[in-house]
């Protein structure tokens, strides 16, 4: 699926039969999850030819098509000011020992530059063999920075476990947009939750995942780097986010800045699909701007509910 920047209401997800399976197998199997909702919600960004985000457009500036059939938009808004709830997950396994100093610096810059006092709330979790809450929700950058300083690297990696914990328990009931930001090499070797269940938890709770890979800033094994980056991209793209892969330690902070720029530049729309069949098919979404010079980034589509299969409901 092409990289898109929006919430995913229905999605295809890979299945891991057990947490002990190799990550390669988790990326090779495929299963479709259909979620029963009555409307399709889409977050999207608009950019001009220079790549600058456009944030002043209105509802009449867009047309929405599902499988090339025009849809009636029922809700439209600009999401720049909506409060953000962010679970910041930082890899504390033994593999990041040599990168921890740069990660702490990048995280601190992110907290102080991006968190809006009185509006946004951020928690910090580290994950190695287990997932640990270091700082519960706060809008105080100093407390968040202090939490990151507590990290002592070592142990295995429970990436899926941390994402599941954040999506299913820490973010589930929070009002506003729900975001997970991962800083990791993407490898998982000790989670008790499989990749598929992790993605399902994020989907059901309208959580969008962004990831910053640490693989390009050291001399990690090329095969491990390929697998880890693929996992991070999969987590991000299947939930409507994106994965960034900086190649220098100094670029970590810029990656976080790019993520926040996107989050402050989103539009949201919703429509009730004209195709009401519950046949489990994939429906393509295309958003068209009236201005020909603008490029729209959104998710490619969703899987319709299948009346012949069990479904997991979630907030629409």
C-alpha cells in the first residue's frame, strides 16, 4: 500500500501466530480485518508543488470518490487545533545502547518545541523485555525530558507489547487525536502480543502510529535493518501514519519536527459510503482538490465489513 497520511478505518494486517515466531514470518502472512462502522473517516494533508502544506481550504474545495463513485461528505474540519494525546514509546533494549544519548536529546527537543501547554498531553513509555510507563500524561516538557533520562538500556525488545499497551489501555479513552510515536529499530523478539493483535488494538481505538527508525544511524546488519524498517513502516502505514528513517543521529530531531508539522496540517472528512454491501471487498478512496497544483495524501482505501465473518467493532 502506498504511504498515506490518515486514519485507517478498515485495513489489511499481517498475522503473527505467536509472539515467538520470527518477525520475517509475521511480515509474510496476511489477514484482513473488517470493522463494522456506518461511516468512513479520512484524515489527509494537502501540499503545493514545493511540498508546503496548505491549511486554509474549505469543504467545497474537495471531491471524494469511492471506487470512482462520488460520495457525499457529511463532516469536514481542519484539525490543526485539536488536542493531541501522544504516547511516546522509546526503545530501551540493549541494541540502542550506543544511540541513547542522541535519542534523549532528540526527545527533549521534541517535548519542548511541540507540546502545547494546556492542550496537548504526552506520556513516555520505554520498552525492552517489558513495557514500562516512565511518565503518565502531562503537558510539562520538563517532566517528559526527566522521564527519558531515567532510561537504562538492556534486555530484549517487546515493541508489539508496548504499542498494544499504549493503544488499548493508555490512549483508548482519551478525547481528541490519539497518536503513538515510536523511536526504535523495529525488531521484536519478546512480545506476548502478536503483530496482528497490536494493529487491531490501534485500529479499534483510532490510534495513528508514527515511527522514527534508528537503523540508518549505525552500522546495523543490513538484513535486520530491512526487517526492522519494514515492521515500522507496516505499523505506521496500516494506521494512517508514516515511518521516517534518518541516516544520521543529528537528523532524529528533524524527523520529530516533520511528524508534528504533518499533525498540525491535517484535514478531516467523513462520509457514509453509497455502496452499503457488506461483502468484505476493498474500496479505493480518492480525494480530489479543485486546485490542480495541489497534491493530496490520504489513505488509499478500506475493507468493507463482511457479513459472513466475525467483526470487531470500534469507534467511528
